[in-house]
């Protein structure tokens, strides 16, 4: 595989101060935060690209700080993490919008639960939280059902594109010296003490990495990684959430994230205006056994639409362009973030489900402090550069700006994805940054995310990947591994 970054899949046998296992939103924040110090860091990802686990099927909500009591670590990290996103957006290239969150009570008897959420938000320090009458709620969101009884408004809530956030974090970390190993699934590990560089990690493909400290941020597989290192015994219980995706032309797109009144099991079915203009409806919350079960069902999807329509009556099946499912790594009521009591120099970062995305920048800070307390010497790096330059995107440019780019590179004038207005130049850029699978290119550029779901552009993207990487047509995959798109005829 051709690599376009000097520290993408570096040679095996590297020695590091810290190895972070898992490069979703938690692992990426941890690696980037540590990159500000004069230490060597490796980020190990079992998939072909970062964000391909729990983070890829995330609803993208930046929570408002009222759903959880502050006795929980996740509530405290949620509040702290929420406040960090404005600075992160100034530093990194990812879409972010503080559109606000509404909790809509459809019956008077639900208002008691809304009042409890409001009081909890006040106690947590949620900025600007407001208890709303029916009239105020309809003023804030006219597309709500006229039957709404009242609700809550949290203006500090918002939306991001979670995979673009992870990509930007990892790019920033790598710019500051972090080595990224993809397709690195840890199969075994042994500890030899500080004298021999601590841990030796063995990948399934026989690559090895040595590190003084290891952080287990492996998401759905954190329990398996803990067992490999002789850490605590716990079981991650996947909880599946199914979603509908609605076209950006739908008339049912609200201006704010709309929550129902939560139940003891789930925050309920949401109507979510994504930061790029489409609409998500969901998720469900079903316990499953299989950590690879991403199947969707007609029964659950029907339930999603019916539930969404009670809050936004204009939701229409005709606007649906895709359905998908994500898995959340369930583990008790709270996050599990602490040094292992059984395995030396090993930090557990497990059970990071909602509001994990919102809390993730604070998780990076929290784990940094844990490592410092464990003895890791942290000296600030004088040349640390937190910034990743915003890249131009065809759909965001004026005709004059696009003409100027075409004059420099004609590939800007070749439209590859019509639905999302993505040019050949953007696809090439994604491949040269190491995103060589169809899903990696989709999450980086949005090509294949529109109404036709790749019907028009997939062939063109495959041709570009082949040209840029030297891969043959039957080596192109959807998301790495055995997920090949084309097979030779027998």
C-alpha cells in the first residue's frame, strides 16, 4: 500500500512512551493532547482507517449538559468537553454548529420530567438552559407538533461531523509527531518493566510496538484488549442504534436538535439536523451480542419514523435516502477511565457511550493527567502547532473562488459526486492523506453520502484510487479487510 504521509504505518518495532489503542474519538483526542509534549506516541487502529468503529455511526450531537447528574464522571466531562469545541473548531478543520437542543414534552405529565432535567442542567452549570412554555418552544422550533405541551431549551448544544472531527484530530496529532499504525489489531502483549521499555505489543500481522505506557481506548473491544494485557475483567455489551437519513431537501429539517423526554433506558428517538444539511432520525437502543451486527430491520425503522413524526409531523418516508446502524459500547452507568489495578502502566478508557463525543476533548485532558500522576514526564513541546488548515470544498465556494482553483488545477472542475458537489481534486486530496477505502473517502469528502448513495460516483472514485495508489480494481475495499467491491469472474 502506498503511503502519502511519512508517519503513516511506520516500520514495526518502534519504541514509544505511550501507545494509544483505538483511534476513534476518544483515542484521537488522547493522542492529540499528548502530542503537545516531548514524548513519543503511537496510535494503533485495528481498522483500515481511523473513526471506523463506534465513531463512524455517531449522531454527531454536542450535548447540552442536562441529561446526567454531575455525580457521574461522564456528566462532568460532558460539561468540560462542550466548552472546548469552540477552540477546537478554531484550530481544526471540521464542521461545527451550536444550533441548540430542544426537549419536547408532548403531554402535560411529561413536564415533570422536563423540570427535573432543567434543574439538573442548572446544577451542572449548563449555560443558558431554559424551561419553556408551549408558545416559547414553538417560537424556537416552528416545525414541532402543535400538540407540544412545553419543554426545555439548551442553547449550548450543537452538531458536528464526528468522522471529520476524528480525521482532523489525527491529522493534527500526526503533524506533531504521533505515529499512526492502521490495520494493527493487538493480539498479544507482555510487560518487561521499565528497564526494557515496558510493554511489547504484538499485532495479528506480527508487527510489534514497544511502549512504556498503554492506553486502552478500544471502544467495543476494550474488554478484549484488557484481557490481553492482564487487566480487569469486564464485558462490553453492544447497544445497537438504527437511524434513518433524510435528504437535505426535506421540509422536515428542524433548526435545532429535537429530543423527546428520555426514558430510563434511552434518550429516545431524536430528529437531528446534521451540520451538513441532511436530517438524522433515531436511534433505537437494542442490546445485541454480536459486535459486528450493523443490520437494520424494517420493524425498528418503522418505529423510528413513527416516533419522529410525533415531534416533527412533516417527516416523510419519501425523503429517506439511507438507513444504517451504529453500536455503542455499553458498560454500566458511567465511563470507566482509570489506571488499571491489575496491569502495570495501563490505563482503561472504556464504556465511552453517550455523551462520549461531547466529553472526548475532556477525556484527552483527563487521561493526560492520569498518565502524569502515574509517572510519565510531560515537558511541553516548544514547536507544538495545534492548527490544521481548513481545506477548500467545492460546495462551499463561490463561482469566482472555484474558477481560481480550476485555473491552478483542472481537477477542481471535474465533478465526481453530483449529490454532494465533490470534485476530483477533493478525492485526490483524501487519497493522498491516506484515505484509500471508499468509506474513508466518503467520510472525508461526503462523496457517496447524497441521495443516490454512490450510484453515480462510486466507479469514478474507484478509478481515482487506482490511479493514485497503484492498487488494482480487485484490491479496492469499502472499509478495508475483506470488504472488496469487485471480484474476478470465475
